[in-house]
C-alpha cells in the first residue's frame, strides 16, 4: 500500500538549496526524495537518542537500587557475625 503524498512549500537558503540539488543529482534522485530520506534519518536519530537517554536513566536507577540492597545485605551479614 503506497503512502498518501502531500505537497509542502518550504523555504531554503540559496546555498543550501544548491547543495541539496547537487546531492540529489549525485544520487540520481529527486530533491523531494532526498529530503524525505533526510527527515527519516533525523527522526530516527532523535528516537534513538531518546531511547538511549531512557536506558541510561533506568540503569542509573537500577544501580542505585543495587547499592542500597548491597548495603542492607552487608549490614545483615555484619549483624550475624556479632553472634
């Protein structure tokens, strides 16, 4: 099933538009196809960065929890040695 396409009017600085046209020519594609690819890559990078940030946050929380658990076990073991 082909995606429904919509026309967008966008404004580019002249030098950036020239670079875009050169790259599209190098890739033997249309300007719009290259822009679609660029936006997909950009959105994928943003998504991956968000996932990595969430993973770091989760690992930091788990590490904190592990340290607290270790302290509790150490305390319990030391208390048992007093007997």
